[in-house]
C-alpha cells in the first residue's frame, strides 16, 4: 500500500461546534447544591448521558416477602424505626437498561448517589455499593438477587453529612456487561458492618449512572471527484482531481455537538487494486465537516479508470466502514468547437428577410466530430443558457429571441461528459428592422396643440399598432388596409416628449419599437428693468426692483418663482399671461431667479432662470476704543464708533449690538458717530460682541457690515495674605481674609461664590471690600468674584485659586 500525502483543503463554511462534554439535566439538578462533577482526563467528545434506572426497589426485613418503590425519589437503606417504634432494615436495588449501549465503546461509567437524610451524622458512613445479578422480578428481602461483587464504600473524604453527591467509578462493570451482551445491570446500596444499627441508617436518592459512551463514525457520504457527484459512468476532465466527502458521527449530545473526526482517503486504478494509495488526515474536524483531498500530479492518466473510498475515525480510534466506492474515468480530451446554424437567422453577412426584434428563432448546435458531447452552453445579448445534447455526441436546439435590430452574435461552447469545455464558436447574424415609421403632421406645434401622427409599417401584414405618449397609458389602434394608421396626440408637457409605437401582424408577430422625440419649449421668459440678467452689476442692495414673467406655453394662469434657492412664491398671471413681481435684495453679490408656469389643468412648464449681481454698499466701521477683533474696554467703559458711507447720498445708519436695532442720522458728509456703553460682560460668547451696521439712502437699506470685537471682563482683583495664590497655606477650619478690589468705576457691591452659595458684600468708597472665608477641604479651592454698580453695570466673573494645606 502506498502512502501519498497529496494535498487537502477544508471547507470554511462549517462552524465550530462547542465541546459536548455536558451532563444531562437530571445530574445537573442532582448536583445543584454541590458544584460540578469532577471530570476525568478524557477527550472532550463522545456522548455523556445521565442514565436513570428502569427499576427501583427497596426491601424490608420486617416484611420479607414484599418489595417497595421509591417514595418522593428516596429510599431507606440500613436500619430505621417506624412510627410505632418497630425496627426495620432495608436495602435498595437499581436496575439499568443497557440495550441502547450494546456494541458501543464505554469510555467511563460512574454511579451518583445522594443522601436525603441521615439518622446520626456522628457515626461513620458505611454506605456500600454492590453489583448483583439481574432479578427476574422485583426483589424482596427473602428473594433478593445474589450479590456478585462489592464495588465501593461510598464514603467520599470531606463529604458533608448528609451529602447529595457520593460517586464511584463502575466503568469495568458496565464494560463487562456490555461485552457479555447483557441487556441490564443491577446495583445495590446497603449499610456495611453496622447494618442493624439505627444510628447508621439513612434515606438515599435514586441512584443514577453518568455514562460516557461512543459510537463508531458513520460511513462517509456525498462523495465527489473533480467537482462532480459520484454516479455510475462518471467521467472527469482532470488528472489531478479533488476528492470530497461528508464525514459524520451518530454521537450527538443535548447541545448538538458531536465527535471530532478525521478522514482517510484511499484510491487505486480499478485494474490494479494492489496499487492502493491512502492518505489519513493528521488533524480532526467536527462531525458534519466536508473533507477534501487532491490527487498529486503525475499519477493519473487520460483514459484511466480509478476508484476511491473514504473512512472516518474519531478521537477514540473507532473507525467507520469504508464508504461505497466511487469509480470514474479520466478524460482530458477537449471537444471541438461546435457548429452553429439557423434558418431563421442565417449567419452573416446574409441579410434576413424574416424575423425581427421580439421574434424568436431556432438555433442548432452540432458536436462537429466530437462523440462525447453531452451539452452546449451559449451566451447572447438577449439571454444565455445550457441545452442538453439529444444523446452522446448529439445536437442541441435552442430558441433565442433578439430584442433589437442590426448586428447580433451568439457565443457557443461544447461540454463533454467529463465537463471539458471546447473553445468558443462565435456565430454572427443580423436582425432586420421591423419598427414602424412615425410621421408628424404638425412638427412645429406648441404645448396643448394637437398633432396628427401617421404610423407606417416596417413589416408585412401589419394589422394593429400599440402606441404611448411619454408615460401615459398605451393605446392600441387597428391598421388600415394598406397597413397604415393615424392617431392624434395633444402634448401637455414642456421639454422633451416621446412617442413609442410597435406593430403586430396577422400572424401575431411583434415588430421592433419605434421612437419619435420632439421638444416643446415651455419655459417662461424673465425680464427686468432693474436687474441685468447677463450677470453684469445690478442695483444697490436694498433697492426694490421688479421682474416680469412672460409665458412660454398657452393657458398659463400662475407662476412659481424663487431667488437663490430660497422660499418659493406664487403669483397669478394677468389676462395676457404675464405677471410682475417686486423683489428687494437684502444681500449683495451673485444671485439667480428661477420660475416655472402652471395652467389651470395643472400642466407645468420647464423652469426658466436668470442671473444677476446686486451691488454692495455696506458701510465701513471703525473704533479706537474697541478695535476690531481685539479685547478692550469692558462693562461701563464707553466706546466711540464711526460709520463711513460706501455710496453717495447716505442719510443714516441702522446698527445693532445684539440688543435690538437703532438708527442714527448721517452728517452732511455721510458719516455718523455713536457712543456705546456696555452694561455687562457677555459670558456666553466669551466677551465677543458683533456690531451689525447697514447704511440708508432714503428708503434704501444696504447690505450688512459686521464689526466684531471683544470686551474686557474688568473683574475684581483678589488678594489674600492668609491664602496666597501660590503655595499651600492655612488648613481646614482656619479662617482667612480676602480683599476684593473693583476695576469698574462706581462699583457699589461685589458678588462672590465660594462653594455652592452666592453672597453679596458692599464695596467701600475706595472700591474695595474684605471678606472672611473658612475652608473645609484641603487642596485646591475656588473663589468666583464679580462686581456691580448702582446703575446695574456688571463686570465679568473671574476666579481666584488657592491651595489649603493638609495639617497632617
């Protein structure tokens, strides 16, 4: 036998299964108060079941001919007293069904017992586990089954009293019974030397067996070679095929997990079975995985017949049967390119006198001398597919329907029994034009004007036409005796329009589709005596101006217009279809206007547009007291602001510091000066003030100038010798004095926050005040301070930071 490594690959679509070494629910419930079951060093797989007995009986020496079932899942073992004071001695018997496990490998078996109650926990535990013969009927004290062997003293070191987990291995006994093909096994619980002593008696739970067992894997299935499922008379087109097989195991536990498996692939020439090559995987994968093996180069030849089989092995070494053989023959000879023919659509350059778009044609594919072709594959502009040959080396026929006139082609390949593809045969042909002609009797018609269209056939025996205007409902009309017909359309949509039409013959053959496109200019025109619409400079910002809209189609009743993408406005058209609107630009620069018209029927035109430039005359602003983008002054500090005109004839200015607009008249030279005294520090903008100014020329208000600057806080200064701003001083509970000095003239009081409370202290005539604070926390402390005047002018707030020392 050869050992050939070849190559392998593993399906990446399989999910990893969780290990299945989990206990049954019965054992889990039994162990709920004692923790987990000790696990031996077995591989984490096979199946583990908690097996319950099929027969449970206890006996009583005081009633020697009777047997008794468990009561509430418990049985007496040893000596006990009844309510009338009589003494009883009992033993418990548990018979388990081994039928489901016959023929399986027993990996481990462990009995699990538990004590429900104990007569005297001061006495040592003498609970014993025995194996007995299998009773023919329920045991009694008098007809008890013969004891075969004492298996264990169930006195687990360190176990509590009572203990609900007393366990011992019984693997050998179960294996022995399985090997002897016994269908049952019986265990007995009894008390040892002091069986007759009341102090040693107890009640026990029903005995169970934690059984780990293993089936041999299933024989692998779903074999394939070279990508083809195994079957009779299989041919493959490669000397290096990949073998595949699904490998499964019958062992499935409660979570759906299964054994870890590996596969062995074996293959050989059918006429030389002794030249067998085997490859065994060196690693395992979960049950249900698909294993792959690639035959190496140079060992298979064209014309050779081979077989392969697969076997599975689990981690316990149990093996499946070999799968049924998969036989195949290697055929690497590529078939000839097929011959293609069609009487409906003959090969180019011949021009057809029949057929057309939407009319199916029959195409025949022939093997061109290859005797093992089984199918043909084809691709065209209007469809593709595969057609079977009518026998090995036979022909295939397809129906193919071109959807457009002119040049077409089909690309066709032959496929042999091994899946080998031929080179591509290109079949070129022409499809005649069958679409009707469309003639417009009113090609210059406008929106809403009827047009008579004449349809002329593009093929013989036309009896009807189906036409459609834009996205309207299709309509069908009968053709006249000469094959023509006339229809009337009334377009109501501006811009591009389209009429489509197809015809149908008396033989129910469709034509190609004809399209007639025409354009209806419908956008309204825009004019203005004030705004040049060629992009040159227009009027000053703020100048009321007009636009006039004229219709581009009949029946206009209103216009919808907007400027620079802002809110749309609707204006009613006059009797002559025009409308005039007034627009006052508030901003300067490049702008555009858009407008479309609407009829009473709801027909809308295309959109017309125009572009114009509004001339800026925003004023200039200056201030030496509050320079632009710099911090200066502060609350209570008056500043002078100068306004300078950008255009002649300025009569005043509108300005706003953010507290409401105000006006000031301009001097003869067009300038103006204002004084402004801030009353508080704008903490929300961190001192930023935005002054907005527009100039006025009569009723014309210009676009806006923004002048931005920052106010100083003018917050009070804070000094303290007791708690200076650097270093540590004082301590919790140690009072300190802080002196507050105002920076805003006329300050009458200080507002300070230390902790969560805000307090007010009057300012002296010198603009100072002294406060006393007693810190309670060591480390960093914060004092927040601002000032106010009688007139309500408020400084900004500042913070004084100091560190309180730790006295320890």
